[in-house]
C-alpha cells in the first residue's frame, strides 16, 4: 500500500532486497516477473504508472517508467512464450472503462 517492493527467497522470511517508496508512495496494484527474461519485472501503481525493473541493469531503481495518461489502468498481466527464443513480451492493460490494451515491450527488456 505504500509503494514498497520486497524480493524474497523461498527459504527465508527476510527479504533479499527491499525498495522503499519505489512508486513515490502510490499503492502497487500489480507486479509480475517478465515471462521471457528472469531479471525483469513490471509494477503498476494506482496512478496508472508502469515501472520496469531490470535487476541486471540497475538493482537500485526502475530502468523505465511509463505513464498511461488516457484512462486509469486497474489491472496488468504479461504475456509471452518463455520457451521461444524470439523474446516477444506483451503487457495487457485493463482500463477502468473495461477496455483492454495490449502493448509489446522493447526487446532489451524481453529477450532472454
């Protein structure tokens, strides 16, 4: 609810990494690992901002932030085929009106 993200190892209750206030205090609505690149995850906050984290590039802060200005985004899901080497990764965004947008992610954050 405060924008903090914690990365845990399954064998420990203490986080391996913790990022406080990663969304400037906005609650996180959704968070999901990239299906095609294990070091990348995406976070959606309550203000319709999508944060892209690539832990191989920078483990202190997101490498990119994208604001969806047209309408509030209420849910996010990633789609891709990890078993294929093409590195295609998409983000499905559900908006408050019920509209669903599908956008493709840049290769640098999608390729294995």
